[in-house]
C-alpha cells in the first residue's frame, strides 16, 4: 500500500458517512427565515418557540378575557409582523388548551398574509359546555407557524384528468362506525 492510499483510507475512516443526495441540514431549530416583528405592547413577551424544532411560536393574550361556555371572542396579541413575499403565518390552537379546556381557534388555522401589517388577533372559542375559561394578559393562547406559499396559475379546462379518488369527499373513505348501526 502506498503512502497516498494509506492517507486516503485514514481520512475515509475519520470522516462521517454522508449521502451525497442529501442536502446539508441546518442546525436543529435554527431560524430559516427572518420575519420583521413590531411589538405593539412592550409589556408582553414576543412570539417564541418553547423547544428547539417546534413548528409553532407561541402568541400571548394582550388583555384579560373570560370566555363563557360556547362564547367566542377576538383576542389581540400585541404583535404585528411583516412576512417576506412568498410566506404566510398560520395561527393554530395550542393543543394543551384544546385538550384540557376546550379552547380552540374558530377559523383554524387563521391566515396572516404577507401583505398584512396590522395587529394579529385570534378568534378564540370556548367549546366546553359547562366551564368558563379565564385567560390572563400574557397567557399563551395560540401558536403561529410560518410557511412558504406556492402561488398557482389557474388554467381553465373542459374536463379534469381522472384519479383513483375521483369526486369522493366528506366521509367517502369511512373510518368510523356509527353507534346503533
């Protein structure tokens, strides 16, 4: 074996194996897009991710709110953003509040378009039949997911091409049994 082949073998053993088809990965949870943020209330925490790699950044209530059973209310967050063109912010319910208290976002996910510059507010709904939900200023009420957006060119056609599913929708694949049937 030559000195050159010994050196190459040594380097190959030291370097971690990589798949040439895989693009390099960003550090787990590292930011991948910059979003301009304007806090409209200095007393609130800005949107933040609870854990590295979380998809949603928590939004907080700007004011105290009591939602009676079945009540919905538009709740301000004290946050305004400027998204880059080609992005959207989607406002989702927080799973813990939904599971434990029946709190959800009415139009989930809410859509914040790239051109919107006003305060982000969240339409919350108390789905609990018996208990009111009391939210305090600063409580985490929803999560904001930033995503890329594709813009479609809609092309009119006389007929759509066939697919396996066809026109089957809303329950066409089954998935649950109806009690008493």
